[in-house]
C-alpha cells in the first residue's frame, strides 16, 4: 500500500538527521516519516490510486499543513485515515467523510475539521486549506480561498514553476 509522508520545508538537516513522528492511531498502524524535500513537492500521502499533496503558495507557505501540524494527534489520525483510504482505493463513498463542494472543490471531512482540496492531473489531489467546521454550510470565504489556490497551482504548473526540479 502507500505511505503517509508529511514533510517539513526546512532543508538544513541531512538524511540521517531527519526526525520521525509515529502516529498513535492503533486502528491504522500508520507511521509518519518527516523528510526534507523541496517545498513544492510536499506529499501528504502516496498510494496506488492517488498522490495527495499539501498546496504551497508562491511564498513557500502551506496553510493546510500548518493547520494540520497544530492539531492534536487524534485529529491528525482522523485525516490520515481518510487520506490513506483515498490514496489507496481512489474513492470514499461516505459523503460524511469526503464530499464534492462544487466548482471542482472537494472536502475531506474528519470531524470537526474540513480540508479543502481539488484533483489535479497526474492522479494527484492537492489539499489547499483547512478549518474547523462551525456551521452546516461551507463558508464562502473558505471555498474562495480554495478556488484561488487551485487557480494559482494550475497557473504555476502550466508555467513550469510550481515543482522544483533537481
């Protein structure tokens, strides 16, 4: 199966100095490896069906990853299980866990959080933003933020400047 790889943007440590973070989720036995890569290649989970990435803006920030890293481990595990299911099997049938929000924006829904994303070419899902659900409807500002990130991602990929080459 695939592997979950939340990555840190720092590149100051060598491969042997990379810290590892182990999940406490006994249900899934997921191990998180914290590796150093280019900021624009941040992979949240890589499975046979999809590679799921954190979106990075032009300034090298990932609001969704920052949000994720501030969550307690049990809430992180809830998202990681959904990423694993989507990355490995390519679908989540339960609309209470993954839903089309319209305008090609989708949401991973580990309660009480929402992680907005979109599908990209190359069997990728890009996670753009995250927030705590406070009402039944998706806040328009959150969807607009995801749409702007999608447009930025697509424009930078088209120009060949989103992913750094080695």
